[in-house]
């Protein structure tokens, strides 16, 4: 548990405009900043950030909150994770409720921080070697040959692991890192028999792998042609096309996606991602402006990666190689993507092409057209299965049976889709008897049920993006009251004014009354309005969403204008109040007369006259 005071200090010290500005291009507009919302796709900015109030709000999708809320949403973090990230950034020591727990957490974090620093130093070393080492040009030629520019290489910090047994080990030692630390993150390997270590990556082009927050956690090293004058290497690890960092305290390959850090803002904004296979495919896609591309690292797509991707995207386009392995990967990914609720389409590239080669030959627009026309993953699998049978009857029967479990799954989640798929099956497999088709599918579904373990309950899906904000005001918030409370929020010094105090009694909307009271109290206690605290004070009220938007954009930037609005509104609301009372007094008089209660009728009449007089003084 992080202490409340620490949370408050984080909110206090983090500059929300600087924070948001790292993800969104912001333009100043009066007292607030405006930009394109990172949480939904839009062409004209409706996303506002206010520095003094420390809140953001989007009028397009309704997203709003403070700095911690921003990080939670954008980076897909839990509250404590987001708070910790921001604390580190602002140099705030996190205070825990429990001192021993805190001391342990501190130790673990300090150790991890050292490992992150080591990996970062190693990445810098490899980048320098790419330029400075005599053989670095071989690594450079490797990516230039695939039309990856130096600029893209720099953005992804590509590097060269020198042709040497201990260049990195020596460098890290010079930087004050222990061999044990470098070994822990897999950069050096202990020699078998005898002491000492050697570098894991030698004479390779290196791709650093960042976690979603941008910290390097691993490397992926691609083999290069042997240096001039050397024999080609034998098969085996030393000659493998790719060597990746082993898993360790910072790196679980099944929970990481290459390119997610670089692409996360676009993915979040556009709500979709491209899943490709290779490191070069990923670079080529980003370079072509498709920065929503991510790639699993030297593994089949995992449930952890599906969950991670779902935190950022709603749709995913699979862009695998057109070969047998690629086709198999599509089928393997289908249940994982379905499980987390990612709508999926599949692009089929021409035979023998991968995204990287296709982009070079045909260009980004051609690829975008393929993406736009890509069929859903179930359609794709049906088409692909049918094409593989090449008209052979027994192959068809087996293929349809194999599709049984998939169709059964679809039927459970989205029964309405099933008839469409059945039609497609009949057409692609050239079957004319729907009953025979159903029987064959059911047979496959039954035998799968008997042999396969039951699928786990659907993974809990993360809170999905917010529902669009209603345009209109809540019904119980009259326009005039909304406007005058807004004016007071814009010019909070007026909250101490007797007129503002009186206003609190005149408002008919309970939500606005509560907001006004909370704001006035905050001004009394702190001398200024704090956005997150104010929102927290009225949490649960339906007027909260209105408040979130209202405090992020000022409308009354001029004090006198707000003051005269206040006076005017007060007069109107006083009149409304008097008229309301007069109506009820009138009813009371009629009632008293009907009962024959003359004393009561006379008292009410006096009250009525007083009200008429009061109304007169208001003009
Ligand atoms: Zn938005």
C-alpha cells in the first residue's frame, strides 16, 4: 500500500502537461492545452489538459483524470504501478505502510534498476560499435540491404556486437558492473570449466527489445556473413540466424512484444495493431508509417502477449509469411485472440513474400489496401483449409471435421455469425448438402471435446475503453446553474464572495450544489483548486463527468466577466426561488381558505406580500 500523502505528493509534483506532452502534441489555448486524444481516433483535437488543475479531459470519448489515471490508461498499468512510475519520474520516495515490506521492495527495485542501467549501457555500447568497429559496416549493410534507413536504425537503437569474445564484458567492467550482473541478464556466459566469461552476442546485428515503458530488457541478435577471411560457421547456436537473450528477472519472452513501446501511442489511438513475425518486418512496417506493428520474439504468439496487446488495441491484423509455418501460426493464434476479445483479420501475402519484401516491391499503399480488404480470421481459416484440399474429397471431409471445434467456439460466443460461416464453408468446399456439412462439423467438435482439455474460463478482459461521453448535460443540471458554477470554477477566488455562498442555497441541482460546496471548501483550506482532489470529492455523482471536462477548459478567463455572470445568475435564481415559493404560498392560501383557517390564510397572505415586495427590489 502506498500512503495517501505520497499519492498526493505525486499528483502535486508531476507536471501533467509535460507528461501528456510526451505522448501527444499539445497546443496552448488560453489556460489549457489541446491535442489529439490518445485514447480514441480523431482528426480535430478534443483532448484538453490543464496544468494548474492537473487534469486531462477528452470531449470526444469522455476519458478524464489526473496524471496517474493518464498513465494507467495509456500504459495499461495498475494504480500502484502508475503511481510508482510517476514517483520515480518526479524523484519522490515511495512510502509504504509497512517498513519491512518497503525495505525489501526497495532492495529488489534497486537491484533491478542496476540491471536496467546495465542493459542500457550495453545498448549504447552496441550502437557505438555499429559506427566505430571496423566490421560494424557489415551490420549496417545488413539493414541497409533491406531498405531500412539509418534513421529507423537509430530510432530502434540497432547495434553491432563486435567480433570478439570479451569486448562487452570488458566494457561493462569498466562501467563498474559486476560479471554476475551481466550474466543475470544473459549478456555474458560463464566459460565451461575454468573461470571467466565470454560475450553471448558476437559479430551480430543487435535489436534491443524494450518493455512497454521503453526500458531495454533483452536483445535479439541476427547473424551476419562471416568476417572477411573467415570460414562460414557451422550450424548450431553459434551459427543460428537469431540468438535472443535468455529469460531472466526482467525478461519473460512470452510477455513481451517487440515494437510495442515504439507503437503504443498509435495503437492506443487507432485501437488496432498489426502482428508480424520478424524483426525486419517490424522495422519495415514502422518505417512505412505503420507504427502499429508489433512482433512476438522468437516464439509462437502466447496468451500473455494476447493479453498485453488487448490492453492497447481492439482489433489486430495478422501479417505473417505466406508459408506453411505462417499458416500454422495463424491457426494457433486464433483461440488466444478470441479469448481476449481481439477482433482479428488476416492478410495473405503473395506466395514467397514477407511483409518486409512486399513493402519494398509494392509499397505501403498496396499493403494498406490488403489490410483494408483482409477477411476475418475465421473466414480466412475456412478459405485456407478449402484451398489446401485442392478438390480432393477425403481431404475435404477431414478438413471440415477439423473445423468443427472452431465453429463450435464461434457458436458459443457469437451464434449470429454461424450461418454466415456455414454458407462460406459450402461455397468454398463446394458442398451442396447443408445437413451433411453440419454432421461433419459436429463430429469434429465432439471428438475434440473428448480429447482436448476444456478451455479455461474466458480471461477477464481489462476494463475496455470508456463509453463515449454523452453530449447533453445531465437532465437535473439546468443550463444557467451549470454556467455560473463553471464561471466560479474558472475564477475560484470568487468562491469566497458572499454572493457565491448565497448561490449554494439557490442552486436546484444537488450535484452542482455538492460541486460548489466542495470547491468552496477547497479554496478555504488550500487557497486554490486542485483538479484531482475536487474530482475525488464528488466521486459517484453523475455531475462528475461534467466537472472533469469543465475544469480542463476555462471559459471565463476574465474575472470581471465571471463576476457579472455571478451577479446576474444570482438575481435570476433568487427570482426563480421567490416564484417557486409564491406558487406554493398561493396553493397554501387556497387550502387554508377551503379549510376555513382564517389565521393561517392571513399569515400566508402576509408572506405573499413580502415575496412580491422582494421580487420588486430585484427589479
Ligand atoms: Zn478521446
